[in-house]
């Protein structure tokens, strides 16, 4: 063969391979970007509707209640119920554990933000919580749904069902964390209160008494109805502090074997417990653990029970199931969840950030730690878990959901908790606003990174 023709053919092949490589890279980036562009479009629609008052604020509140009480429970029940079995119930243990790990790592990063950025002392706990507690519910569900709606997604035919099941399986852990750890960490600092005399406190009006209605209603509507006479008062600080109000704690009288709370003696049947244990018991009594059973949590528990029991599952799910008409109806309702959530998010962003006393440096520190540093650590943890073979093998969606739990901004629910506790309400609104704005960029980058990583793993 002519050497010139051979060289020309080799050059042509090289050029074609190079062009195909570039085209492949471009297609990979687009396949990762398009799902977020869809969600961004829905969010912009909600923002415009709210900004130009085409839809009143009350309608967004009503829509959030529908999401919380109807759309989200239906979505969880349908996909989690179909996917879960007794076998994979034990295989999915890393999903809820990963929520605990991501929260713990995030709180450590939040503590570093406190040390480095030095926020006002009354916002130290707030900074730790806003850095540590991410959105493990609505936003990951919306991302998974948008990705699975793309025809060339890398997760196969069962993309939607498995993705929603994995995200839903982690939600009950998040709810428990909210009403235990987050609830007490977000209590108002003791400096908001003036101690008048022993056992009596006069509540001072917090500096941040202005709330953002859509922020409160966005992810956990009706939470203000859970407010009690004690919810806006510092509790942990009074119980474990050294102030005189500790006299309101039950004390053990060794003379007659009774516990006294004020003027009311209570008989006991056991020996006196240490003071620290009694303090912990008082704290546990004031923890609103009863609020955990909300519609999404009930739907998760019901789906797990039905999915694990084969006979019940055969009645509810499948083309030949006697109650398949009911599950089909629930599936139709569940389809409204993702667009509704993004419209609500757009309405929330339309209100803009409130004035914040947190400081620009601390706000930037939270955003960098939550949206930049934590995802990198999370990807490392997921890769390590894969190397140790403690994940579901040959399941890219499983790995994707694990990594996604580290990349989301802080939970909108934290704004509702701030309102419930009367603490850092304006600061929560501002931090959540700027985090969700920055997350549009960070999520786009990390989804591209995760897609590339899943091709290698």
C-alpha cells in the first residue's frame, strides 16, 4: 500500500476517534446537566408565579400541604413497597447509616466553620446544624425523578422505582434526627432570657421574631401547630446549666424515698438514680418524639411492612393483584410530587433572603463546607464502601443515592424548626436561600462527577 495513503488513513482514524471522544464527553456532560435544567425550569416557573403574584402565597401553602400529606406519601408507598423485600431490607442497611455518617461529618465541618469564621456566639449551634443536616427527602427525590425521566440515564429500566425506594428508606432516620438532635440543638440560647428569681424566667423577645411563611411551610407544613409553651424556651441549658432554675428538676429525698417536683411528691419504686441520669430523663420527656409519625413516615413504615410480607405484597402490587387499581391510582397522584416540590421551592426563593446577623464570612463558610467540602468527603466514603464490598453489588443507583446524600444543601425543614423554636429565623431563611442558589452550580458539577465515577466503579 502507498505509504502516503496509509498515513492519511491513520490520520483520518485518529481524527474520528478524537471527535467521537469529544462528542462522548459532551453527551456525558449533557446527560448529567439536563435533569437539573429540568428542575431549574420548574423552579423558575414557581419563582415567576410568586414574584408577579400570579398565584397567591396561600396557594403555595396549600400546595405544600398536598405534597406533604398526599403526593409524597403516595410516591414513597408505591416505589418503596414494590422494591423492598425481606432480603434487600437487610442489604440496604448502609442507606440509613449513611445519613448518620453524613450528618456527623457535616456537624464536624460545622464546628470547624465556627472555629474559623467565628460567628456571633448565639449562632454557634445554628452554624453546626445548618452545615451538618442536609436535605435527604424532597430534593433528592426530585433529582432522582428528573434523572430517571431522561431516556439515556445510566441506571436502567428500574431507575425510578429503585431510586425513590433508596431515598425513601432513609427518610425515617432524618425525621428521628429532626425531632431529637436538631430540635434540642436549635433551642434559643439562654442569653435571650432574663432570670428573675429561682425557677421563674421572663421570656425576652428574640431579635429574629420575623418568620418567612413559605420557608416554614415549604417542606413540613403544619409544624407551627406543634408549638408548645416550652418550644421557644431554652431547655437543655437550664437542665444541664449551673443556674438556680435547676431547682425545678425532680430531687430525691433520702428520708422518705420520694422524688419531689416543686410541692408534689412522687413515689418511687427503685433506688435513687444519679443526677445526670435524672437530667437526661427530664430532657427525654420534653423531646417531641410523638411527632415522628407524620404522613411520609407512616407511608414508609406501611410500605416496608407490605413489601416484606409476600402475601400482602401480592395483593397490592403487580398486574394481577386484586388491589392493583388502587396502587395505579396512587401512582397517578404521586406523579405530581416532583413538579409541585420545585414550584414550592421557586415560591420560597422568590421571597429572597432576609436580613441576617450571621455575617457574610460565616454564611460563606457554611456554603463552602456544605456544598464543596462535604461532597468530596462523601464521595471518598462511598468509594471506600464500594472497595470494602459493603454496598449492593452492581447497583449504580445505590451508590448514586449514597453519594447524593452528601451533596444536597441544608434541609428546608431547618427553617421550620427555627420558627418552631423561635431561634435564628431570619438567619435560617438567608442561609437556605443562598445555599439553594449556589447548589444549582454545585449539584450540576457533582452529578457530572458522579456519573463519570459510576462508569469507572
